[in-house]
C-alpha cells in the first residue's frame, strides 16, 4: 500500500509517501502564503521522486490539527479531493505520532470518509 501523508498546519508543509510503514519519499518546504498555489505541484514532485504516479496512491493521511486555519483547510481539502477522486481511504490524525497513527487507522478506514480540520480554538476571521 502506498500512502500520501499531508501536514499543513504551519508555514512549513510536510508531505510523505510511505510503502508498508516505511517512508519512501518526503518533502518539507516553507509554503507560507503559497500553499494553495504550490501543494499540487509539490505532491507531483514527491511522486516523481519515488517513481510512482498519483494514481498509485492507495490511501491518504491528513494532519487534522491544531494549527493554522488556512493551512489545515487547504491541506485537508487536497487530501479529501484526492481520496474522493481516486476512491481511496482517507484518515485524519493529530499529535506527535500522527503519521504512524494514521497508518494504523488506514487498516479499518471507510473510503467514503471526509476529514475535517480540528483547529484547537475558534477561527480568528477578520472582516
């Protein structure tokens, strides 16, 4: 099973590809305010670095929070869209061991799940 993991809770975004519990490729970059513009091309680079196609991904893990309102929203939306479009399972996870926890959750996941962010507090939205 090839799994894409997305962590976008801060200005540094972290993407990982795993196969059978082992990380085979990863990218971290300072995404800042460019996350929405760059995340799909970074996922493509990640896949190319591991010599796989996006269609080879069998599951998605998204870091759910707490963290940046906009960052979580973008990363989780991309994860949900990839899972839905490819009819693959998606799980959400938090904490220091979010990746390992997500891999364990994928075993019993529902392909129709939708992951929602957990911001840790009410969003601070300005007018």
